[in-house]
C-alpha cells in the first residue's frame, strides 16, 4: 500500500470517480470496481483494466427493511423480490458476481474467474479492529484524502 500510495493523486469517497478520471485522462491510474471499469471501457475510454491475482477488494450489496417503515408489506415484497432469479438476471447486466451464480453473465472486459480472485474477508476481525485500522490508514494516507 505504501508503494501504491506514492502513485495516488487523491483518495476519493466515490467508488466510480477514480475510473472515470482515468478514462478522461485526468489520472494515469484509477482504483475502482469492476462494474465501473467495464462500463467505462465499453463506453470507449482508453483504459486497460487490471485484476490482480493477489486478491481483489470487494463489497456487498444489501437490502433492508426499516422497522419504522409505514409500508412494511410493500417493503417486504420488494425485499423478497430482490433475491429472486428474475432480480438477479437484472443485476447480471452490470455485476459479474451474484448471489445466484446461475444468473451470472459473461462481461466483455471482466475475467471469468473474477470470483476466485476476491480477497478473503474476516468480517468479525475487521469489525473488532475497525477503529485501529481506520486510525492507521488515516495516519499513513489521509493527507491525500478528498475532504468530506
């Protein structure tokens, strides 16, 4: 991370902005997620997409129902639909890894083994060490962070 940090112009709070900036020629490299990279390249940006074999960071899309919702039945219907094969087929248009692997589609600029390249995450460890991790990141890298 320290070597990479030397080549970072700015750490942004947007996941897609670094890729868009690289695609526009504003920065030579942008760290982003596969959906944005695939779309940016498909839209004609002169970028190469790199998926390191050492492990890829990832996040989780989620759906929740607020207890205070005044439309509990509608919220439950939406949440139930969000995990159906039909919904996953819609997600497949943009995302390479899905909760239902049988709904996944091949994306032009994304390797077929993307899921195997995802870094292993220990969420319990990360949660227990969250404050320490954020403090260390801030100490080392925050000088280049975009202001909130």
